[in-house]
C-alpha cells in the first residue's frame, strides 16, 4: 500500500472502539518496525506503519540532519505537510473515523513531535520514545490538552542531557498534557518503556 512518497503497512484491528495508531520508525528503519510493539501497547487497534522518505541506504528516515547532527528544520518543514496528508488520506480511505494517535521512536518520535507542534488537530495523542525537539523555536500553535508521553533515557549516547525535558517544556507551553519519564537505560525501547506506555494509553483510553 502506498500514498504520496510514503510506503504504508496497514493492519486492520478487530477493536473498532480503539483509536488507530500511526507508527513512525527510527533511523534506518521501515514501515514494519513498530508493528509488533503497537500490537503489544494497543491490542486490537488498527495499525498504520509509515515509511520515511529519506533513503539511508539500509532503511529510511523521516528527515535529514545537518552535518553537525542538528535537525535540518527546512527539510523537515517541507516534509511535514506530505506526511500529514498521507496520514489523513490513509485514515479516510480505510474508513477510520477516530483521530489516530502516534507511536514514534527516535527519528520517528522527532517527526511525531513536529506533527504535534505544527498540525495540532491531526493526532489524538502520541507516545514518543527517545525524542528531541524538532525546532529551536517551535511554532505558536495550541494543542488544547492533547496527551503526550515522552520517555527518554539517562544512558542514551545518541541524545544530550535535557533533550526530552526541552521537548516536554515546548509541548506543555503549547497546551499539551505531557507526561515525561527518564529511564536508566540506553537508546532502545525496553520492557519498562512498554509497561509505562501501556498504562498511559489505558488511562487516556487510546
């Protein structure tokens, strides 16, 4: 299944009462990477895995970085409307009436944060594993209580101290309802991440 430049992996779930989940993978990933994790976190929900459009040779990403590893904000800004349209069109074509929530990891979590900050009506909420802020100066959009879970890690060598906290502050300032956890682990998602995310999703009925 494809839409625009994004390849999609759709798995229709049996629980029509659950919001569908959009899955945004990490660097060097693909649209299938988070399918099993989403099944664990949101059993029965329809899952839509989205492939990034930046070809990294072995896998894909959702945006380019600058040589110093900072987010290329101009590149991201150009890709946000394409991804947003992809998600909207896929939900309509699959007759998904509830707003989706996002599960993003690393590169995909940063892109999910960018969607939250620039397209506040698109997602019902988001679980962000190992994100950082996509913008030095985020846009002034209001999120009106959109729930967001951020989980970053004290031993993550791919992030700088405070990356998750800065994003949490930006989202909170935009009106999101943010829960932020810091775990004593590295970059990869762990069983403790999954446990925290499952309970958070249960509370917000996502």
